[in-house]
């Protein structure tokens, strides 16, 4: 069973930066799309960014375009989310996700991902 673990969350002031990491337990995900989602209490989990297996395609939700950058290092079985110019509305628990399928385009819906990490809290103070 593939396991994902996020790290890098924390408390930051508005305008600051954080870099999230997602480490996968197996190299299997090196051939699969991965994504970042976030959730605040009482709301549905929402798409943030996604990347295909070889990093040739990336997608972002509109509100984070130009501020967040998704990347991956398949040699390290790790995906990243660089978050710059953070805003209070970015505060949430951030989850990384992996697709079970190989060589598929990155999906924007949470239901397309089979593997999930436990999440890491990001809090942006104003």
C-alpha cells in the first residue's frame, strides 16, 4: 500500500512563504499524476494544484496561479508545493494525493486520487 506523508506546514504571516513536501513510500507513484488539495472545517476539500508523472504538465486553481508552484523529484519519490505571497484565505489543511493509474493527465477532482496523506496545517496570519 502506497503511503504519502506531507511536511512543511506551519504558521506564517501574510506575504510569507512556505514549501510543502510530500514523500511517497514507493517508486510506483513516479509514473503517476499527483496533486495538492486543501480543506477547512465545514467545507469540501478543494483542488489546489496537480502535476503529471514527468512534470511536463501542471494545473492550478485560479486563486493560487502566480503564487504557488508544484514540482516533483521522482528520484526522491517526493512532490513539492512552493507557496509564496501567502494570504489568510490560504489557511487550511493541505493534503497530497497520488493517482493509482499510470501516465494519465493530472486530475482536478479529488475522487480521481486513490492515495492520500494525513495532511499538514498551514495557517496564514493577517
